[in-house]
């Protein structure tokens, strides 16, 4: 029993890796022999893992929040996205216009490709719209604002 009392303060040190190698070996040997101290050690380790996870997670989230979710970032992101899409669609329309109207030859395959390009643009817009809807619905974002 006296032996267990001696090892008890060392259990926390073992979890925090604050023991000398000799002490760590000593404690480990006792843990191998003693089921009671092993149970103590397991519960201490669980508790300290929980505390560690909480204290690690909270400031981390806080920092991420201020870095990535300032009030204006939503608008900045959306307007940037809108400009990219508008530029891209405009360019495609221009190329298609040049290509279809100004070149000669068989029109049908070019119309087919033009329709496919439009279809792609529509799919892209739809995917973006869905993302924006999700963003708006996200309850956590509402709380932040
Ligand atoms: Zn013991």
C-alpha cells in the first residue's frame, strides 16, 4: 500500500512526460504489477486528454474565427467570385461569338459545342448558388453576425 502512495504523485508526471527516464521506468514497472494504479493512471490520462483537447481547441477556434470570418469577408468573397464568373462567362461568349459568327463551314458541330459550353456554365453557376444557399442557412454563421 505504501508503495502505491509513493507512485501516485508520479502518475501525473508520467502523463505529462515530466519524469526522468529512471522514474518513468520505475512507475511503468509498478503499473505492470498494480491494477489499481493502472486504473488511476488511465482515468488521469483520460481527464488530462480532455482538458488538453478543450484548452487547445478553444483558443484555436477563436483565432480561426477572427482570421477567416471578419464581417466583411463574406462580401469580399462573393464579389470576387462574381467578378471571376462574369469575366469568364464574358470571355466564353466572346470566343463563341467570334467562332460561330465569323468562321465559315459547317455550323452544326460548333452549335453543339457552344451548347455544351453553356451547359457547363449553368452547372457551375448552380453549384455556386447551392454553396451560397448553404452558407446562408448555416446557423453558426448567423450567430457570428
Ligand atoms: Zn499501486
